[in-house]
C-alpha cells in the first residue's frame, strides 16, 4: 500500500503544482531509511523471543485500554510530522494532512505484523483501529478547520511498580518509560481560543492557553486486570484535567525555534492537575489535586 501511495504522489505532483520535486525525493528517501531503522530497532528492543507463526490476539481488555491510547497518539504524531514534511515539500494543508496520515498508518502496520509473529503478542484489530484513529483526527481537523484545535499529547513519570515486575515493566528507566503504562498519561489538549469568533465585546481566551483532559492507569502490574488484583493490587483508571500550552502558537521568526516548539508540542507541559481516580474492586471514587503533574 505504501508503494502505491508513493507512485500516486509522484505521478500527481504536477496537479498539486507547488511541489518541490527535489524536496519530495529527499523526503521519501529519508522516510524509507528512518522507517527501516526504527523497525529494526524495535525488533531488537521489544521482541525478546524468536518470531513464530502468524496469529491474531484480542487484547482489547488489557492494560485498561491505555495501550490503545498510546497507539493512537503515536500514529497521530507520525502523521503530524509527516504533514509538516509534506508541507515543506510544497503541499497545502489538506493534501499534506492526507499524505501524512497515510505515512502514520503505514508506518505502524509492520509493527502490528511483527506482533502477529511474536509468541508474546499477536496481530490485534484493536491496535489497527487505534492506529487509524490518530491520523484520522489530524485529517478531520484539517478538512474541517484548516488547523489543529485538538492536540494529542503525552507525559511520563517513573513509578515504583516497575521494581515489582521489572521483566514486564522495565528493568531501568531506559525500558520503563516505554513499558510501564502506570507512569504514562495520554492527553487531549484543546485550544478554546480557536473556537472563538472575533468580537470586540468578548473576553478573548488567550490563544496560547489550552485545556487538557488526560487518561492514565495505576496499580496494573500485569496486562490482565484480574491478575493484577490477584497479585494484591487495586487497579484504577485515572482521569485528569489540567491547563496546557499550545507551543505552536507562540509567534517567532526563527525557523529553528519554530521547529523546536513543534516537536515539544507533542508533550504535555508540567502543570497543576485535578485527578479523578476510579477503581472497580472495591468500587471507589477519589479526587486528588496535584500542584504539578508530569
């Protein structure tokens, strides 16, 4: 599918009109090299056992679904970076968004195929759906508004749970930031100012200020909820609300600073947050206030 997309992209470049062929060629080559290197690195770091026969696996109930948020977030960020690259190559916002979304989806697909051959995992239709959801959010916003108003973001902190099961949650920070879902929070950061109509009588919402809602989990020392309970833990779902900044709306004439802000905007800034903790066994609801939450 990726090959067909590239052929279509090149053969229709004259229709787009503004495309810089030299930049497009360099972009496609760079994508190919980066794609191959990333897949190779993941295959060495993530898959500890030899790959076997292809099989499917329904993991939709695992990790209280936070891994699906991770898939959607990752695919979205790949699509977002791809969109910026295609804009650099001469495409307009909508064309670049569709092309970037295609990159995000096709980049994630081989990872799912590797999972299908792994004895520890399996090909997951739930993961595929999440991989499509992230890029679809980018395309929908560009087609509707010509800009991004809802931004998926991510934050991470270390937890003590990795010490209990280092083989699963990571033996060091180099592993646990990726494997320990208990320390990860996925956010949807909304820019209210982008929805305001120009009216001198209104109190204008600051254009840099966002409101973010987040989702996380705690006390999951197994992918399976019941197993975590059997091991003495009370798993909880965490919901957050917190102020945030849209760093891409900071005005600057520096291309370097603009690029750094673009990259940094995939992370949620540390800020005060209100947390709503919900556990099922026993049923319990709790509110916590964090002066600063990562």
